[in-house]
């Protein structure tokens, strides 16, 4: 955004929101300044440099949030941490799937609920690419439900037996499936180009309190980990890692959510090691792979645009 763009946006915000619009614009200017620090931050550690057979990504999962729930799951008993290569999903995808790791990518299957895959990847880049968001989008919840990703991942593991498998869930990224705090989260109502305000935005403005937002965030993590438990009982893998592409800021340095800013709560992500054994007791329900809706609208619905 240029300074001229910022002035134009500020005028629009003031007309619509008065003094709150002024505050939002100066906050955006502040965030823009922090984004400029990204090139000076550590590049993080590339996941292909670590040892794993299956990498489960929980989108936007903070370290401390994972620690809160870890005792409730037997398979979250080997904690570690990783400095992610990105502060957002698009950064993680762009910096993970690079020419440097082309050989590893050819042995890797990627099952993803994150629409940013379209901007970076093609079928030829990987052993297998299953973009669940294309056909598994749920208008009612305004996101890609975890069960769609789980079912496709189980099918991929059984059918392809890849050397490596990455399973990218959209949760605990808002909107929270079990405890939605906002409405308007579907592609039909986003056709006018308006984006979605996440609970982090509402928390920053004081329209929601931290306890409410954190509770919803935690419930969404429970929701997705319950699906990870199904995954672990229906595929064979000696070394499964449960991690995240990035975390979230919850007010640190005045930052909320995950703009492209290299703060520790955004870049430091969980790294839990476990294993998986296919009991064969679960048969996935596979969605018909017919694309629904527009990619850019799905990204807006998830608060990315």
C-alpha cells in the first residue's frame, strides 16, 4: 500500500467509522512499518530439513495454546518447537515449496484445506496435490471442515503410500467451527469484495474480550485435534509431527492475528512427535471433487484479503 492509498483508505474509514476509522488507519500504518522488519529476521528452519514421515499442520496455532490442551491427548507427549519460515500461510507455502527442495517435493503428497496453495503449486510440483478447499468448502461454517481434510488424507496415505505426506488443516485458524464469534463467513455474502473481520480484529478494537476470543480459539483447536486423532488411527507412519505453518499474535506489541511480521508468537510454532497405525476400522467419506466458488472469495472469508 502506498502512502496515497493509505490516505484514501483513511478518508473512507473516517466517513464510515468516524474516530474509530482514524484509529484503524494509524494501526495499519504501524503494522506496515513492522512488516518492513521481516527481511532482517531469522529465516526460520525449513521443515524438509527435519525428520518426519507425516507432517500435520494446524493453521495459525500458538505454542501456548497447544500447551494448554496437550495433556488431554496421549499423542501430544513429546513437545518441541520450530521457528517457522513464514508469518502467514502464503509465506510458509512460498518458502517451503521451492526449487531447492524439488527432489523432496516429488516424494511428498500435500493434502490441504488452505486456498493459498493455488497461488504457488501445481500438480506437477508434488507426488500428489489434493486441494480440499476447492470442493470441501462449507458455506455454513465459512471454512473447510476438518473431517474433509482428514478423509482425504487417509485416502491419500492408503492409495499413494507417499514417502512423505503433509496434511494442512485450516483450524484452529478462525472462524471457530464449534464456537463462531462472527457471522457473514460464506462466499455468497462476500461477492461485493468486502473482507471478513476476524475475532482478532474485534479484540483489538475492544468489541470482544480476550477471554471470549481465547476460549473460541481453544475450542477450535480441540475440534481439529479430535480429527487428528482419527487420522493417527487410520494411516501407517513411524514418525508423525504435529506442527503449524505459523501462530498468532494476541496483542503483543499491539499486533493481533498473523500479519507478515516476525514476532515470536507468530513464528514460533509447536513440534510434537508421535506415530500412526492404521487400524482399518474407519472408511473415509470422500467428497466429489468439483470446485465450488471463487478462490479469492474463500481467502477473503478466511480473513486473508
